[in-house]
């Protein structure tokens, strides 16, 4: 697992509190911005797909990711 997804793992698996999902979403947004800046949007798409597979049971987090 790549390092950005490791950080998200810690936050998302930490519980179901919305604030943790919000923090994880903020990190995902920043990772996306970095990937866009470095012309690596395809890599972000792959990372996002991994995140969705890993945490599909976290429905509220998946709803946040839909905004990306």
C-alpha cells in the first residue's frame, strides 16, 4: 500500500466518527491536488480505486470520495 493510503487507513479504520472521515477526505483532496500538479492524475485514479475496494463498507466515506 502506498504511503498516502496508509495515512487514510489509519484515519478511516479509527472509527466511524465523521471528523475522521472529514480528515481523511481532506488528505485525499490534497493528494489529488499533488497528483494533478505532477501530471499523475492516472496514479490518483488507481489509488482511489484501491481505497474504494479496501473500505467499501465505509459508506459515508465513499460518499465523500464521490466529490473527488
